[in-house]
């Protein structure tokens, strides 16, 4: 598998406040990395660095020839960043994923609309093409924005807390869809729900100012403690959950 990008000694934050310190991180084709850590630990900041939205204070981000620009990356943001009151239809939102490729004022072609229709069907939203976002359930919204992220045929998909869309009826189907997509593209998934994503991710990046990479989807409370990642680990099934103590500085 070829390397998609590499972060070398990256330190980043906002104004003069450091959020991430000396981060070294590599993602390869075919990877499915679960990004976990406490609130404020730097997960979203890490994604912004990878997306090119935020420039690091120091260090470098190196992309390979298959990931030369942001249009090669599909992005599903946190639900809190989505304004569902704006009167856009499902088709409008999915098509908007092409704007980074074509420009904000570009006209959508017949081929673009056919591609959007195909994506909408693949997302299980046939019949909702003209529905506005405010008319949809959480799970349906999740599918719409996943469709927007995929319409440009990205090389890598980044998802920031997709479980916050809150629709348990679609949860299993959603993660199975990601599992299928991972056969073709790399995926980075930031989530608090370690127990759910453990069945799908291939490895973990534990982020809490620093980054510790775990090359397996099997995590224990001892791993999290060693990685200074003070989150709750919940395993589904007969294994009881473990709550870690707060780590002191």
C-alpha cells in the first residue's frame, strides 16, 4: 500500500495556544484509522491540519501524488457545523460536494446530476431528492452529507464525529457502508464511540495534545492509559466496560 500523506513533527493550535505538539502520523492507502481522545484533545484540529484548513505552527504535511489537493479528500463535518434550516434540497446538498472541483459559480452538467442521482440511490435516499434538510431524520442527514463527501470520488474520506447525527436505526448500516468504502479508499474516523467503531477500524490514533498510533483495532484500558488517552472504553457483548481514572499532568 502506498503512502497518502505524512505529518512530520507538526505542532499546531490557535492564536498562540498549542493544541497539538510534535505530531508524527502517516496514513496509507487502504487504512481505516479511528481517531479517539477526550474533548479538547485535538482530534478536530488534527483533521483540519490534514484537510489543509489550518496551517501548523511548525513541522510539515507531505502529500503523495495521489493526494495533491483538498478535492481528493471527502469530508463529513460534525453535525454542530451543519445548518439544516437553510432551504436546500437533498440533491442540492449532494451536488455541492462538486463545488471544490468545479468552482462555486460553476453550472452543474447533466452528468453531474446523474452522478448525484446515483449517489442518492446508493445512500438509500431515493424519493427524498426534493426534500429539504429540516424534513429529514438524523440518519437521513448523515447519508446526505456522506453522499456530498463521496460525489467527487475522493481518494480519502474524513469523518468528524459522525455518531453525533444520532440515528441508531441507521448506525449499523452506516458503518457497514464505511467498511465497504474502505475497499477502495482510506478512511479517518474521529469518534467517541470506541466500542462501536472497533468492529470496523483497522488501527487507532489516540490524540490528547500528542498522538500515539496503535496498529490494531484491539484496545484495552491499559493501552489507553499508556497513551494518556483518558476516555471511556465500552466493549459490546459480555465484556464489561472500563472507566479510566483521570490522568494528572
